[in-house]
C-alpha cells in the first residue's frame, strides 16, 4: 500500500491546466455629461449634452426642422406615454447658436467697461447656449457686446444724465456760481 501511495504522489494522474484570464475591468465611472441629464424625463426636453443628433446644415434659416436624435450611453428618457426611448425626434427652428435670441444664451461680463461713452463701446464676450436650447454649430461662441456700465440706468438715460451734469458744471463755471 505504501508503494501505491508513493506512486500516486509521484504521478497524480492527468492534470488540467487553467489559464486565468482577468475579466475586463467593469467601468463604474459615470460619464460627466450624465450629471446634466434628468433621469426618466422627456427625451425631447433633454439638454444637448445628453443626446447625439444628425444635423442637416442645409435647412432653411428660420424655418421649422426636425432632427433624428439618440440618447448617449447611461442616459434614460421617455416619450409622452412614459415609454422608454433610445431614439427620438427633436423639432426646432433652423439657426446657428450665435443667431439665437439673447434670452437663449449667457455671456461673460466685461471688467473693462467703466464709462458711458458715445458712440457706445463694445467688448469681446464668450457666450454659451442654455442647456435646454437646441441649435446648429458650436454651443459656445464669441460675440461683441455693448458696454453696459450705467449704474443701474438705461444707457440712454445714463448718457442724458451725464450730459446734463456736464452742462450744469459748464454753466456754473461760466457764470461763476459756487
């Protein structure tokens, strides 16, 4: 028996070789755009960062246009019947982002506009389209904006007050009033 035991220790019989293949690392990282995407909201109301759309740059400016869109990975949305969707259509007006009304984007303010002047001064600003607004082209764009350093008055009112003060000072100096 001891010989049989010794034999089994020397020759364990057929062996199996296992190759350990590491599993692909499962990504638990959430893409940064997902933070802007409301979960289970209407697909047509998703911010532009949450969707990919096929755009038609030959649409007619100012006319209604539809675009085929798909949600980005990790984004969930629904249609009007609350059914989950991956593909949907967006209706919008054909125009580039820089052609939008001023209410649809926000721009940086100037720190160099310090006086009321005529003609009105302009400053270079960087503007960004609001999340819920859809448009063609770059969502961030440069724009020359009028300086608006008026101390709370409308520009025309501030200019009129400025001229009135200048005339008053001139009269005081000319007449010799204290």
